[in-house]
């Protein structure tokens, strides 16, 4: 990139169950996001007038999340009135797309300092609230063989031969790693407790993780998408994959990403603005890509996206210390590792969305902070962050510590 | 502590009779052990078939412990949040006992009292029309934090709940039934038997023991806050709130926000927790502390008769004479006739007197139109007023109030002509707003029976009466004047004599300061808007137009002529000159002529372009200074009134300034303002303003003394 984009900080809220009994249900999404903006301002004694844009991913931008929540959050944080904001939606990639867009704006010299991240209160604005052709227009659905993501995840498992035991084992490990990282304080630098207007803590740390998860408990769960598949979605998927006899429905709530509430914010800018404002770069964004693959299976984009990202950076798999693949479903992560020839030991080393949850638009920004904290902790250099995305898209961002 | 008496009858129904120490039941510290003990006992009671909650007092339950609430500082907020949540958890247990529960509302159920009722399945009220039911928290800068916002919103729906929550409307049992707050109104002696009857009638009906919010499929009347219609309504309500509060009062905003969250954004339990957070956040705020201090504690002191001589027995005015049927006279006639007093309304001609009565009729007709009064009641009130031009008709009045033009010779003349018509032991009141009572009383045969009764315009709407003591005014006269004020529903403050007493003198300073700003070349539009941004109901220039610039000049001239004011010591000579020029050169006499600081046309008022002559393009001043100049003039004048003993108590200064002369509610009145703004900070700000704008802002000794001793004004 013409001007390297530096990451000065990456923070996130803790995550909690995205239902009325979740701890963050009572917090308006605009306040979830504004709280992080205020934290960035306080941590860095930031002159907010210097921020050129606030880009927030949000997948269901209606109701409490409607009307350009990024601009609303900047105002709710009482940032300088000169700060604009934009909300974007690239499904589950939204948060990372915000980061990549910020890097592009800085790389092009168009802007100097940008906050990128996302927010999703899935308890207040449930998935699919925004409707849309891709999942609710029958004409489109039949023409495009548009099936729910879970069918795609089960299809990947079927094609690749991942057994129920394998996907469950992956999930158990995700919980174990996430609990260890949380309890060892490895997330502490980035996780900002959510407080009410009185300063009383509402949620201090991730509370979705279930450290006592084991194979026996997971085995007891029923597949999430078998019934849906039987309605006809399986037939639609198989129309594209005639070599498959039938889809094995291995994914359950236990080995799929959790529905949670949360937000993320990453402060990104040029080296020059960093010097001017006394901000120390923690990492640089080396390369970023977004691609699309077969929209029917939908979730196979991350591997190809990461490969393209490596190629653009002129690097190989061996040049990367750790890998983050969003655990939308266990099979997505397993496919990613297979595509790139990765060991689980270097992939999602502190667990992922199966354990901690996936607040759709916010997750990409959260993965930046998790990867960066871990690079620093282990003295590593580079991390690749990838997510599968609706419509068969895949996204990757490559960061390097400085 | 008192007790919650617990009695189970043969049908298994438990009656809980709340009887806390003191005259009323309140949510004081003693409430917690009584309530939690009772809930636990109910849960453990075998064969429980229903619960009736009632009170051993005249009232049902009085609400929160304001003394405790106003002592909550920022460091206590988290502890308070915990305490509120614990009480609310009990209320959840209360409403989930699994048996039908009834609030048998024997008397007033306000605030926390009504919240307790809302945790019952059924609310039955005794039919006493004097009983008040409502959630007045907002009027004291609070919100109903015991589940009141959430439960009432769920019960009535967003729109119907708004007046109760955002304005603190209190209603009689009948009206409460009409709205759906109570289910039944029965004769007082049937209250408990009816409660039992209801419980027996719903035996075995699980729905009767289930709150709407715990019922599957319950829909909030009028739909959720997320419906397009309600979204528009909420946005409109927010704009209307701003118009009313100028963004200066946090409580109604917190209430509207909590209502919005409760009505369909989050589940019931989350909403009540959110309500607790929004409630406790109000407690340490200065606005809240000011409002509780003045509108509750000071107000109770003032209305309770702290300034009324104790040893004079209470008395009532039966027959009132009013001299002058103009703006003030007819207004006084209205207020007195509404209270059932016989009124003789005298003016110089029968026509003039009749016109006064016609204006009372107009006021009454408006009430009839709005459905607030029956035509019969209207006629009865009007029949109390006898218009006349004959002095003799006033004979036997036990009070005569003169409301004639503010000229000393006119005042002296009516006194001379009418004083002897007073009934034996009757007293005389002057409605002067500017002339010293001691001077007017000089011509009285019985100066001990002479007193100032300064009403405010429009009398039918303004709640304040400034009672002014002349040097020789007797205790009995003061006591009777006080009783008269309460008889006609006014709140009386009692002040000592002096030019402009307390209210006219103080309001005069902020008006002249606004004129001074214009005379210095500043933009009058900005001055007016910043005055309203302070929370004053109207701009000072608009107010001058209302009271008539010409009249203000005349009063000033009279006071100079009488030696009450020394023109050499005039602190705002430029402003005085501007006012004189407005009237004498430009004929801008005020609103009545359609020409004052504003032009008045069919589209409303616009600033008179002629004021541009005073504009100085080089004049600059920060917004804060404009605001503080106007606010501090009134604050300092109030402190001087206290120093000079024109004000006899801080409470009367606070209450009088809010009710009579437009002190912003958030200040808690012009003296209380200093307490929460900070004594030393006030002193510093005075010094700053004095050095920039003149000696009129120099801090009075009383402020220096209190600041040095760090002693708030109480």
C-alpha cells in the first residue's frame, strides 16, 4: 500500500448471550459502540477532531441499529462534530471489511485516522430482521439455490468427511482455549467492561464461554439444520452438488458460533498521524482481500481469500505465526485449515466464536484485537485473519507487528 | 419501625395492614424489613388463597423517603442501585405469589405507594374524591424507580401513561378507574369486603393471579415502541419535552427513555433493571437535589405556615370587597369566588364593574368548554360575584383588597373612602406591586389591619401570593392574610416591606439587565434566546412588553419622586435611557399597543427592527456571560433581600422565586441555586462579572460570610 496503515489500538466489549437474558440486552447498541469510542478517546487522550471517519459493520441495520449507527455512535460518544460515520454490511465480514476499508482509505492517502469495527446487538435486533432478497425473496432463493448457512456448513462436513466427533472435538477445544485465555488475563488489554451511565459495571468479561463443555455434553445436542434440510434445502444444495448422496447434519448449537451481543473498535491511521498525536503503532496491515466462491455452499471462501492475501503480500503460509478463522461453524475452520495445510496448534489459539460467540457485524474487529494481543504475548510477527461470508464470499486481513 | 399486621381469615385470605411509625407509610429504611418479612411469611403461609394489602393510616402509602433520597451522593449510587434492585426483586415475588392479590386503596397512593399497588393483581379504591392517586416523582426531579415507569407503561400503553409519568398527573379514584389504573371504586366501608369478595370470585382462575406482563401473549395497549406510529409519537414527545424543559431537566427524559425501552425493546425484567439505573443516576444530580429541597421541603414549610403566627386562631374570609375590576381585580374575584367566597367587585362605573365580572365569566366558560367544570358549577361561582359602583355595597366585608392604579394619591383616596366600611375586625389588603406598604398604611385609621396582598398576573393561573408586612401590620392581620391565601388555594410567602418587596424588586433586576445588554449593543434576539435557554419561561424583553414598558417607566419615576430610588445610584443608566427613549421617542409602550421590544402581528411577534439603532458591531460577549448576567442579577438581588430581611426565610425566597418570578425549576429557586452551584464558586463568578460588567455584580456580605463559613443557605 502506498501509505502503510498502522493499528494503534484494537478493543472490544465482552460478549454475552444475545437473548433477553443476556447481560448486554439492556444496553442499546449505540451505547455499546459509543462506549468503545469513549474508551479509545480516554486511553489515547485523543483529539477526536482528528478522526476522519468511523466505519462500523452491522448486519441488521434496522430498529435500534438503523439510521447509520456509526454516525450516531460518534455523536453519542460526544466526539467532535466534524467526525463522520458510516455503517456497512458485508454480512459476517462487516467488521473486518471496516478495517480493510480504513486501511484502503489510509493507503490511498484519502484519510489519516479512522476508527473501524462493528456492533451487533443480536438480542435486540435478531438475525434476518433486515430481511433481504438473499434469504427471503422466493424468486431469488429458488433461482440461486440460496440455502441457510448451516446447510452449507453441513455440506462442507459431508464433502470433507468431518464426523460429528471431529466437529464436536473442535468445539470442546475452542471452549478450553477461550477459557484459558480469558482466565489468564490474555484478553484484558482489549476487553473493555461495559458500564451503565452511573459507571456501574454491567459486564466485565466474556460470559458466553462454557469451560465445562465436553464431548458427552455436546453429543447430547440435536443437529440444528436437519429439519430445515428436510424441508427442501438439502435438495436445493444437492442440485449443485450431485456427487453427494445426502447431507450429514453434524452441526448443533454446540459446534456452531454463539448468538451474542458485542462491539469492536480498531484505531487505524498513518505513521505520520501517529507521530503527530503520540500514538504508537502496534501493527501494520500488510494486505487485505475479499473474494467470492460458490454461494450455495457459501462458507468455503476463507481459504482462497487467505491464499490470495498471502500472494499479494508476497508471503507463504510459513511466514505466518498464527491464524484466526471465524468459527461460524466447526467445519468452516476445519476446511480452512485443510485448504492452507495448517495445524490446529497455530489456528484460533485462544478459541473462537464457538466458545465466545459471533456478534455478526462486530466479529471482524474483535478478531484483530485477539490476533494482535496474542502476537504480542508470544512475540510473534504476523497473523492472518479470515471469515466466511454470506453469498460465498471470503475475507482476509494480514497484519504484522511493528 | 411500626408493623405490617398479618391476619389470615377462615377462607385463607391474608390481610396485610401497613402501619409504620409516623403519620404515613413510606419507603424509608424501616420499610425493607417489614416488606421482606411479610413477603417471606406470605410465601410460607399454608392454605394461602389471596392477599389484601391495605393501610392503617388515612392514606394508603405516601411514597419514597425524600430525606434519604436527597442525601445520596455520587459515591452512594451503586449501593442505592443494589438497594432498589432488592426491593424490586421483592415486588416480583409479591406479584408472583400464585394467589390473587388486591391493593385495597383506602387513601392517597402516591409514588412508591402506587408502585406497591401496581404489584397487586387488582386495585380497588375507596370512593373518597379527595384521594390522590399518581406518580408525582417527575415533579421533584425523580422517576418512579420502584417499577412504576415500566408497570404503568405496560398497563396503560405509551400514550395513556405519558401524562402520569411525564407530568406526574394525580387523579381521584374515579378518574383512575376511567384510565384503568384502578379496577374498581367502592364505598369506603365496603373496601375490604369487596376485596375479599373478588378474591373468592376468582378462586381457581390462574389468570387472575397473573400480572399482564407475566402473561404469555399480552400486548401493550397501543402497541410497542417499535411500531412506526409509536416511533413517530415518541420522537414528537421528545421534542415537546425539550420545548418544556429546554433540556435542563433530566428526569422526564429518563422517564420517556425508560418507557420506550419498556414498551417492546426489552423484556420486563430487563426494563425494570434499566429503570433502576436511570433512577439512581438522577439522585446525585443538582437539579434533583434542588427540586426536592425547594419543591418539597421548602414548599411544605411555606404552605404549612412556618411564617404564620401560631397563637392566632384560624379564620376564613366570608365576604370580600375588591376595589378595581381590571386585570388584577377580576382575577382576584375569580380565585375568591372559586373558593366559595362572596365577592363585591367595585369599579368607578357599573359598566366597568360588570366588565370585570364578564371576564370572570370568560375564564369559567373556558373551563366548561374543556370539560373541567359543569355549567351549574360555573353559574354558582359567578353568582358569588356582585358588581357595583357603590361604595356602600362593600359594607360588612371582612377583607377589602384594593387593586386600583399604582398611583399613591389614588391608593390614598380609596383607602380613605372605604376603610370604615370594613366589618368589625376586618382587614385591608393592597395589591400594590411597587409602593411601600408602610407608606400606604400611613393614611389608614387602623394600620395594624393593613397588609400587602401582592397577587401575580394572570391571577387565575399564578399560584403565588406575596404577603407584605407594613411596619405596623399586626400578627392577627398576618395570620388572617395567610389563612385567606390558603382559602383561595394560593401559596403565600410573607416578606417585609421595602421598595418592590421581594418579587418585583428581583424580577426588575433581570429585566433591566436584559435591556442593559441591548443598550451595550448586543443582539436582542440572542439575549432573549439565551434567557430562555436558562430555563426561564419567557425572554425578559418579551416580559417587559407584557407588563408594559410605559408602566415600568412610570413606576420607576414614581419611586424616584417618592425618594425611594436615588437616580444617582442607578446601576443601569444606559438601560434606563433606552427604556425612556423607546416610549418617549418611538412610542414603543408595550404589547398592549402592539409596539414594544417586539412588533406584534398575526404571525406572532418579531423583534422590532428599530432596535438595530443600538446594535454595536464591535460588541462581543460569550453566551455564558449573557446567561449569568441575567441569572446572577436575580440571585444577587435575592441574597440582598435576605441580607436586608426583606425575605424572612430562605424557603420563602426559593418558593417565591419559582412560583412568582420565573426562577428556572432546576435552580431550586434563586437562593438554593447558590448552594449547589457552590458558595465559593458563586463568589468567584460574582467577582468575575463585577470586574467585567460593573459593581452591581459585587457579592453581598451575606454571600461572603456563608462562603467563608462554607455554610449553605437553609
